[in-house]
C-alpha cells in the first residue's frame, strides 16, 4: 500500500478533505456495513486459503515456493478482524475530528510549536472522546471473535 492510500484512510485527512471527496471516502469506509458478516468471512476464506488469491500471487511472483498457512490461525483472524472492525473505529473518530477547527493547530504553530508537537498536544487530546467510543465499540465486537 502506498503512502497516498494510507493517508486517505487517516481520519484526520478525511476530516479535512473537501466535502465531495470526503463523501466518496466515507462510502468506501461504509461498504463493509452494507455487506453481511457471513459474506465477508466467506470472501476472506477464499482469499486466504492455501489455494487462494494471496498464496497464488506470492507463489507466482517467486517470493514463496510453498503456500503460507493464513487461514484458521491468528494471522487470518487478525486480517479479517481488522477489515471488519476498522469501520467501527473510523466512524467515531471521523465525527469527532470533523468538529475540531483546524485553526487550533495553526494557532499553536504560529505561537512557536512544531507541527508534530501541535498535533500531539492540541489536536490529539480533543479526539479522546472519539478514540474512547471507537475503542469501546471495537472491544465489544471483538469479544465475539
């Protein structure tokens, strides 16, 4: 995954996007909500099995000679849980980050703070309610896995 794709998934970046692009990215975040969990799990089984897409791609590229065991172990559970539960973390964070004015961070920088320090000391503490709500949602749902 390239840097632009990772940055597009960052809730802070999402909250600062123009409305039209933010809506498009939110649709991509909400797609897992529109599909059944059984369908998503079945898709991950197809992708991660020993004759699945991931192993075939790794073997075809020459990186592996034998297929990896990616299914019915912790690796497969972590991959599928991340896909399923990521939306439940992004949505509360996005709602909180959307309400934080960007002028707070610019004010901290104009008063002599470094950009990362301004982000860490001004912006992040204001996102704690979203972090708490998202972590609680993810925790409650993850207990079932």
